[in-house]
C-alpha cells in the first residue's frame, strides 16, 4: 500500500509541476482572437495530453486500491480530458493562425530556450528511459524572434521526438550557426518516416503511419501549426528521415543583428 501511495504522490507532484509550467506558458500567449485560435488550441491540446497521461498513470497505480471510488473519480477525469481533446481538435481543424497574429519580436537566446525545453522534456522522457543529449555549436546564441512562438514550435518537435521514440533510446539536440541564421535540430532514434508520409508532414490533420510508442495521442495538427508559426517568424522548419533510421526535425531562425527592428518579416 505504501508503494501505491508513493507512486500516486509522485504522479500528482509531476502533474502539478507540469500544470504550473502550462499556466506560465498560457500567461504569455497572445490574446485569443480568430487569428490566434489554432495557436492557443495547439497549446491546450499539449496540456490536455499531460492531464490524460497523468490520469492513466494514476489508474495504474490505483489498480489494487481497496476503495473503488478513487478509480471512478480518476476515470471521470480521464473521460473529461478525452472529451475536451476532441473539442480542441475541432478548433484546430477549423482555425488558422493567419498573418494577423501579433508577434513580439525580441532578442532571444536560443541556446537558453532550447536548454529549458530539454530539461522539461527530460522529465517526460524518463518514463520511457529515453536520454536527451544536447550541445551548442555556436558562441552567438541570439535570434530575432517571438519567444513564445519559438517555444511553441520547440514544444511540438520535442513532444514528437519523445512520443515516437522506443524505450531506452536517445534524442540528440544541437544548435548551430550558418550565415545569417541559427539552426536547432532534434534527432530521434524512432521508426523514421516513409516516403509516402513525408509530403504530408506539415498538412493540417494528416494521419501518418508511425504510431506513438507509449500510447500517446497523435492529433496531426502540431506540425501544421509549427509550420505557420515559422513562416510568420521568417524562418523555416523541415525534416530529414529515412524509414527505420529515425527522424531529424530542424528549425532555422534569423540571427539577431543590431537595428533588427528594421528587418521584421512581412505581416507582423
């Protein structure tokens, strides 16, 4: 019984930590209007995935608990999460970020931001015994971008890397510089992508043949939202993959330069 209580307490503690992170991120989201609806819906979907996963963990921990009411309560939370996820999926299906989304361009330290995302997702990767290995190959870490938008894109890339990686594998993260840009790449050791799947990667609602290795949900909207955000940021996102050899997702962002405000991407 003590072990069960310890596991439940640990699950609640992790959920609380992730909820605090979610609330902090939501505070930074732009006001939800028709142009930012898909952006907000994608973020909410990620947080619902956390809630659903925590509920599933709690149900496993309570499998032999003598009070069946506890399982009924957690099952109610799980069902509510599923229903909310369906509603959020509908929002993502019928909304577009659009060029009217107001981005706040600032000097952003990409290496610091990537390090924070690595730390956050390592906690999730621990459940699959996955290790995230990261290094920076540049001494000029600053990009000209919207910090929250970049974080949302990184969140999607890291989420997919953990979601599709088998247990015990590694994820390799690098930040490097090329003339005028910084590039962040996330390489996993998952199943990779078929030639048929690759053209559909950034299409809204696309269903790919790869299956999450831990039973996680896959809605098919995250990469479409990430692509729209990268276009608005004046950057790019792409994937290099071969079936059976993992996938490497990369984003490219404009390097920060003095008087950068004169070089804003169009539509901001």
